[in-house]
């Protein structure tokens, strides 16, 4: 029987176990360098973690802080919506009632429907606001209503804007009317247009 | 100073756990030559073997706190060196494991008498990576086939096959070398 001592494997193991190889270069300096880099990266990671935790806590704290203060934040939102509605209101009457102003009617007549329109337009918004602003303090409401319900300012703004615009088109109904009643128009020597006395928008 | 004169392993271990640079250097100097021999038996190129050793020492110092003292510190560190070498081979080289062979081949191994005047490293260097890894783990590290299979993520049968082929190849290389020596003498 062959003993295990005689095999190649045993001889290889013996040689490898007994052998010692000296390194060809300075390995220790490289190990030291890598160790120091690892420690630095560890410390850096720790700092990053601390910074991230601080940022998170501050951001969460600030979010919670602002969420717990509804009295200051909500009115701003409502005011903004009101402003938007005001802008819409200012724009809309100009567009809707532009022909009225062009037709040289009395300013008072023009102002009244405008104010009525405004009230009509504002009222649904206002009712909507009352639902939204049910928790709000009363003085703010009053201020808003006073601002909106100032018809003179609105009317002035309309009166200033409307004359600047010129009629660039011929109304088809007036044209038709002028064609149909051509004789009547020719008879008037004053130069005043008959169509001006007829309020076509009153239909 | 205490480490230099007393050389107590427990003291060294406690200082290593505290990441003491002096203790680390002492541990390095005690083991570097032996570990380089181990590394060289897996990775034939000396420069690459040294690279593996650097990584292994860094891991040893980094994870020394996880060493529980259940086994010897040197054997624990040696295992890390071996694992580092295996990782290097896996990542830098494509290793092919041949198919399984019949059990009868394992038993029928003809083992002629050998002389001791051969260079073990020369023989190991001529083995393919797959053969060398299994052979070294089985013969040098004393792993079982189950442990080899787990470490290299292969089946036990493949591990056995690789070992059988490795031994066969070593014998072939050995006898070729012996023939050459005899012819030179003649």
C-alpha cells in the first residue's frame, strides 16, 4: 500500500506550507494608504448622514409648523382667487358690454348694468368664498366685499378703456337695417345715423 | 513595546480591534511572507498575488471586530486571503468547469512513486484555474467537497471531477518534467 506521504499532493502541500515569499515591493505603505482612505470615507459618510438627518428633521419640522397655522395661510389663497376673479370680472364686462359704450348711450345707463352684472358675477364667487372662508375671521371678509363692491372704480376703468377701442367692423344687423330702410336714412339730412338710436343689443 | 517583547496574541488581537497602527504592522510583518506564499499558490503572477494580499490585509484590519475568537486568528486571516484570491480569479479570468465524470474514474488512480526534487509552484502554475482552485482548496486548505461546492458555487460532483482531473494533470506534468531531467542527464 502506498502511503499518503509519497503522493504528489502531499509534497506540494508540504512545499507550499514551508515556503515563505518576500514581497517584491513595499506592500505596507499601500495597505496603510488604503486603510486611511477607508477611514476618511467612513468619517465623510458619517458627516453626510448627520447632514442628511438634520436637513430631514428641519424640513419635516417646517412643513408641520406651516401646516399647523391655517389662519395665516388659507386667507392668502382665498385672496389670490378673489384677485383672479376680479381680473376676470374686469375683463369680461369690457368684452360683453363693449358695443354698449360705442353706441353713445348715457354713462349712467352703462354703469348700472355693469354694476348689476358685477354683482351678479361676483355673487356666486362670493357665495363660494363664504363656503371656503367659513373659518376665517370676519374683518377680512368685509374688506374683500368692500373692495369688490366699489362700482365707481370699476365703471371708471371701463369708461376709460372702452372709448379707446374703435369699431372696426360693421354689425350685420345694422347693415341689413340700413339696406332695408335706405330711404329713411337718405331723408335724414343731419348726417345722424338712424342705427345709432336703435339699441340692437337690447334684444 | 509590550507587543514586541511579550508577543501575546490576545493583546495583539485587542489592539487590532482598536485599529492600532503599530499592532497592524506587527501582524503584517508576522504573516506577510506566509500569506504571500498562499496567495501565490492561487494566483501565479507575483504582482497580482501581492495585490490580492494588499486587499486581504485591508479586509482583515477592517473586519477584525467581527472576529469572535472561535478559531485561530491566523487561520481566520488565511481564509480571507484565500477568498480574496478566489474573488480575483473569478473577476479577472473566465473559469470553465468541465462536465462530471463517472465515479469509477475517481477510484482507479494509479499512483507511482515520486521523488521530492520538484518545484511545487511550477506544477501548480501549469494547472488551469479551475483545477488549481479546487486542488488548492482540497489539498492545501483541507476543505471538503461540500465546502468547495459552496465556495465556488458548483456541484459536489463537479468539485470531485475537477480534483480528479487536477491530480491527473499534475502527474502528467510531473512525469514530463522527470523525463526531461533524465534526458538532460544522459
